């Protein structure tokens, strides 16, 4: 169908198969006090639930002397599998809202990683909102109206749009390719396997913050690609960088995309097919640390300073524990990934994404 229910045990947009487009918005809260935060979450919940059904954000009064309630650009459009996923940044758990005691013990700002070139305008946020839809106008409309509803309580901090190939361009739904031309998402865990999702993605009751049970921790990194450098490197170098073939997506030394990754497989001269410092070898390791990736490509147009394309990956991952999973992996990658020659981490944020809201409840209600 074209609609994904807003209410449920878990928030939509996490294990939901990725839609074509994303419009990610980070907000800073300007109001103080738990009460105004609660009101904001309640208003956002009502609007998000309506938009997920393809409805406008409120009833129009018809009063010619007032601005319309909904901004109107999605009128008559299908909900396009719209999902709106809300999360709290570490900065939300401070004295402004009296939430310090609720901060999950394992949740704090991401540490600095080797090679980071973070730009403050792409970092942080009290609240993160991941909006995804199969139509960019529908996604944009959602972010715009959430920002409008927040007026006087929260302001936008940064916004990044992103895309994948559309279902129209690939009706078979094969693994999408990132802007380096490689299939991206092949080795993701199975979202239909509840047991795996409970182990890898969903925070559990005994994890130290009972209000987060059924929620998930999100890492966001705006990773710029050095496209011009990549485009001048040989196909062999490109494949050795990832440890997979570009055309098929198969692990080096194997045949098909979903063939098992064997880091010990050797060619006839006794060399490992998959280089030790390749992205896949490092990200996989012994297989004990897993995350759910849900990234999108982005293009920020042109970098006026260099005349080069400002494009890359809006990396998003979900995990049960931010530090044991994302941080552990990224520390390893930042140190020795071959891919580092071709990428630059310029933005960073982390959000504790609430459990799903039940009908009659609101996002974040377990927090208060
Ligand atoms: C695998 C691309 C950043 C974690 C892959 C694959 C590609 C890829 C092409 C192989 C296909 C697949 O299994 O999906 C990229 C690009 C990145 C990037 C272009 C940056 C621009 C990251 C980051 C992390 C990460 C920051 C986590 C900290 C992983 C993991 C795998 C993977 C866990 C699966 C490894 C396996 O088990 O085989 N990535 N990636 N990637 N990547 Fe990345």
C-alpha cells in the first residue's frame, strides 16, 4: 500500500524498507520546561499521524483573514509511504526540561573520530526527525509543517535531503547503489527477523533506560565523497577499497551478491581476495558487531570554493547501543579503512529514537 501506519509498538521508518527520498531535520528547542516540550510532541504526533494517512495537518477554519492550517503542497497527493521518526539528542537531557535523570546511561554525544572534519552547521540537535517518503514533495511538506507547528518552541538547526534510485527506475527493488557506484546495503541484517531486530536494533527493557524499550539509537553522519579522486582511481582499486565487485556486488572471490563473505578466501597466489583494510573486511570483522544501515545519497549542489560536486552519503544507522555498535565500528573504520582516502565525515549527530506511540498517546510519552 501507499500508507504506513504512524502508531505502533515501534516507530515507523526504522525497519521500514527504505523509501525513495529522505528529508532529515534537526531541531533545537527554544522553549523551556517539560510542559512545553510535551505540548510540542503532542502537536507533532497529531500532525505526523495525519500526514502518514495523506491528510492535512489540521482542519482548515476557512477564515480568509488567517493563514491556512496546512501549507497545501501535498493536497491530493498519496501519502507515498511517508514515515516520520523522532529522536532526542543528548542535549535534550539537561536542566532545561528536567530530564537529566532520564538520560540513558549508554547515550551521549559521539566522540571525535580519527580524520573527522566536522562542520558545526551539520552537527547535533536537541531533536532529530527522519522523514522518508516515495515522493520528495510529500517529505518536504512534512518537514515544513513540523517546523511551522514548532514555531515559538523549536527552530530548525540543519536539514539535509537525500535520495536513492526510485522504484520507477528499478521496479525489481534490487539493492540500491551509492554515488561511488557500488551496491549499498547487501549485508544488512534481515528486518523481518524479530529476534535479530531485538538483538541488533531495539533497545530492551533491561538496557538501563526502561522508557526507551522498543526504541532505537540512531547515528547520523554526513559523509562527503571525494568524487573527483574516486573517478580517477582504477576499477581494481575501487573494488579493493570495498572488497566487493562493482558490477555484481559479490564479495571478491565469489560470484553472486548474496554469496557468503569469506575474509579468509585466497586466490591461486595465496593472497586474500578481500583486502584486510577494505571497507567490508573492517566493517564485518568477526561478525559480532552489527548495525542496521538506512542511508541515502545526498547532493548539496556545487562547492563554490572548489567548483566540485558537494555530494556523498547521509549515513544513518540504527542500533540497540550506540557505543557498543556504531562507535566501536566507526573507531575501527576511522583508523584504517581504505575508503577514507575517498570520503570526509563533515556532519554528525546521535538521537535516541523513542518507542512507538500508541493511539491516544504521543511520541516521547514514556519520557515524562
Ligand atoms: C558495507 C559503502 C560508511 C558500516 C558497505 C558496502 C558498501 C558500503 C558499498 C558493501 C555492501 C553492503 O554490505 O552494504 C559505504 C560508504 C560509506 C560507508 C560509501 C561512506 C560514504 C560506513 C560507516 C559505517 C559502515 C560510517 C559504520 C560505522 C558498514 C557495515 C557494512 C558495510 C557494517 C557491512 C559489512 C559486512 O558485514 O559485510 N558499506 N559505507 N559503513 N558498511 Fe559501509
